[in-house]
C-alpha cells in the first residue's frame, strides 16, 4: 500500500499507513479464510450485531439498519457514510481506497474500526432521538463489573496490603497486564481465554526497565492509555493508585475512548463505574477507590478522551496536539492489543524486528502491556520464538501469552 499523508480540517488527524511504512511487511487483511483477521470479520462481527440487537428494545428503524449492516459485511461491499453524517468528510478521506470493495479486502485495522462506526450509526447513537449517546455495549460491561469474578479479585487485594512495596508493585503490574484478557469482544467468539502464568506466560518482560523509568519519589507525570473497561480497567486503576501512593508518579493522565468502541473499550463513564465499584467494596479495595476518587478531584488523576483514539490509524499518524501531550510526560503506558497494533503498525512484521525501531517515532518513552490476541508481534528473541513454535497452538491470538515491552 502506498504511503500517503493527508490532513482534515476538523481535528488534524493524519492518514498514514504505519510505522516504517516503507518496509516490506504486508498490511494485515482479512481475506484469508481461517486466519484470525478473517474470523473477526466473518464470525465475531455478525455475532456482535446479534448481541446488540438482543441487548436493547430497539425499534424497527434500528433493526432494519442492523440487518442491512449484517448483509453488507457478509455479502456486500464497503459503503461510505451518507453525506449528512457529521464525520462523513473524514471517513470519506480515510476510506477512499476501500469503498466499493469487499470488507475482507480492506486493512484489518481499518475494517474493524469502520465496523464499529457503522454499528453506532445503525442504532442511532449519533442521532437526535432518544437513542442518542446510548452505549450499546453498556449491558455487557455492567454485567461483567457486577460479576462474582470481580468480587474475588477485589478480595485478593487484602492479601497484598502488607506486602513490601516493590513486591506489591510487580504483582499489580502483572494483574494489570493479565487483566487484558478481560476483553468482551474477544469472548464473543473465543470464550474465556485459558489462564496464563504471570511469569512463564510472558514472551517479553521489560518490567525491570519500566520500574527504572518510574523511580519512587519522582515528580513526574505518567500517561496511561486504557484498553478495556470492567475487569481490565479495575486492575489498571489499582496500579495507578499504587503509582500515586508510592510516588512513582505525581500525576497520572488516563486516556480513554470518546465513544463506544471495540465492545468493551473504556470511556469516561466506565472509569466512573469502576471507581464506584472499588469505593463501595470492603477492605483494601474500598480504600483504593476512595483515594482514586479524591485523586480525580484534586487533579492527580485526570481523564482525557481524544477523538484520535477512535480513528482507524496507527499512532504514527497522531495529530500534533496529542503528540504534544505524550511528549510532555515521563512515560506513556499503552494497554492492550489494539493499542499495540496501532503502536507498531498492523503488519506481519518479522517477529524479531526490534520494538525500539518501530516505536522510534513515538514522542517520549513508551511501554506496551499487552495480552496476545492478534497476529502482530515484534521484539522476540529467536530462542523464545522457537519455544513458542514447538509448543504449537495459536499462541499469537489465544490470549494465553503476554508481553511487557519498553522503549526508553
């Protein structure tokens, strides 16, 4: 695909094909039957449309629009937004190469993102009627947050209360990392991911480097780019509390999505729901919830929601205002699989391509905490790759392996 850069007048989000775009690594498409990307478009997205239909008492217009979307993604070609849509011009720019082609022939990252935009349009999320702003994924998120699994995880915090800070920090980092398995979109078709070992399941572990960048007593600001709500966001917030409490950071900026995206991706409302869930819990969890609530009030924890986080673009194409925000912090921590794909580029890289090479464009130190749930991965050593291949199975996509990668 030819690299190009364009700029739209409304938010300045650039349209680039990805980090190191001149290299030969192919962009991931969804047109190979049996591939992970094909399975998302052919199975996960149709199943999700049905789940959304069943979750709300939508009217005839929404049902007809959902039916039309299902027919389009399975048998038709990619259709543009109608000119009256508020973001028609931007998507017309982003999708000019893909409209009129089968969904499976568009880049996987772009097709996933556009599917969620179209799904929101079908249920009139952007309209002026009674369904405006209603999160179609809220029932799934809230059910998970109320589940017994969350109760058990919050009770486990009591056992960490008297653990030495360094040991507690490592445990909370791993909890945040493996919490990335709590992805509702992933479970639409995959079911629960098999348990991963907090140490043996790591294919790359730069945790020591991460903590070197966050020394206790430092007067620094750290950015955390969230992924999923619910059972992932709670351990992220608990880790944030630890960073603030033990002065690994003076201030945390938590970046979330500005609208519903990828089923369970976190928005501001999900942050509030998780804070309430923590604050209402007994024991150590309740104390953490109270401290975080106060941190929001006094500015030590700030939530932001930039529109770029719902764009179908890699981070190399971030607009200048977001680049400046990342450049102003000591470390940016990117959570989850989608953020990783956008960070290094959604391409079939040689797995031993250095992580630092593909993230050299990023404005400042960056860390990726990710459970493997898609094909993209870089920065592996040969011996690690050999062991993974000998073990068999879909180690790239099963959610049973994870990584912590850091570029200073």
